[in-house]
């Protein structure tokens, strides 16, 4: 099979949209200069796509890598990642980082692919969960958010309605880890879905979410600051799930990671047995040296 690599722009986007995250497709549509996106094709047929977002300085983050199931294990993924590596190096990028959550066989395949092109040995970053909204309609704590009876709690606000002063303070906050910050994730998070609690004009806690490629939603970050209440997480989660429900117009898959023992225990206590577990791995690829032989 002869594989051609195409630079993805507005013209190419329709054929490759199924292989891209919604946020990536939206960025391609507005010609985001910080995004590098490539597609693999054989003749008129799209086979998959890869994308990375340029960070400050000389680093980039792998955001998308998806190959059509019909052509997996035929070198398409390897061709895509090598083409991305070359395209990023041309832009002066020296380090590509990757973080991904997959199930057993797919996780092993992604690990092997990245190591083959020179990435550091992948490390387990977190435990990741997949849930389906249909399994939670009768949940004693979450079921109400899938019904017309649900009402947004006082003080819970979607990001697109946050007061300008509160948003400005949040963007410059020193107490929030960068990896969970609005400043880092704002390009991916959907403001209509991401929600916060506001007290005395200040954001005290928040959940940031984006759409996933399969029609579901991903919880990107959860953070509770000084002045937050113990009940904030549940109140925000209900609001987030309700917004996802109406956004999608029905049931949807939902993904999130537990990056420490506290959030893992909280997730398990809420979800019980109604979830599928995945591992989230992370690795880094230096673009300054030659690819391993």
C-alpha cells in the first residue's frame, strides 16, 4: 500500500475529520498557526491522521493519532508519526510530549510505536475511566442531572458566563498547577461545558471538559482552591453531565483520569462497578537526534 501524507487545512478537513478530535478539527478550520496536522491517504481514501500543538518555546504536545481500523498494523501509524516528527523539526521543535489513555492491546501498540521512533519508555501517569451516561440514569446522586427536574445550583457558572475579573484572576493564579490550569487547557476546553463555582467574585473550583472523537466528552481537569467546599465536586459534576446531556441530545461516553489517590477513591465511590478502566501513559520524544535504527 502506497501511503501519501497530506498537510491538513480547511480544504482537506472534511475527509479526515473522523480521525481528529473536535477541538483539533475546529483549530484546523480557523487556521490555528500553533497546530500541525497531517493526514495519511491511499489514493482517494483517508487512512488516519496525526496532530500536535506547539507550546511556548521549542516543545509540542501530541494531541491526535488515529488510524482507521481497516488498515491498522500496516505501517500507517509509523508513517504518520515520522512525518509529524519531520514537520515539527522543520519548525524548530526539539521535544514532543505525549499523554494517552487506551485499553490493553491499543495501549501496548501505541507504546511500541512511540518507542520505535525514539520516545522514552512510557510511564503510567494515571488510571483512566470510561463511563456511559445510560448506566447512571438511576444513580442516587447523578441520575437527576439527566432529567428535566435538574436545576443549576446557585454559584455554579459555565466558563463562558464567568465575570471578566474572575477569569482574569484565574488566568494569573499561582496556586493552580500548570497542568490543570485554564491557561494551558483553554484551547481544548469547551466554555459551554466547562463549569466553575464562584464565591465573592472569585473562582473557587472548576471542571474543564472537551468533546472526544467518538461523540463523548473528556474531563480535562478538576481543581479545588482555597475557599472551596467539599460538596463542590459533586455539584460541578452534575452540572457538567447535564450540559453534556443536552449538548449531545442523548446518551454519551464520558472519560476522565484520576491523577492521585484521593481523586481515584472519589471516582470509584461515585461510579461503583459502572465503569471501564484504562491506563494513561506519558512519554517524550527528542527531535534533535536521529531516529533509532
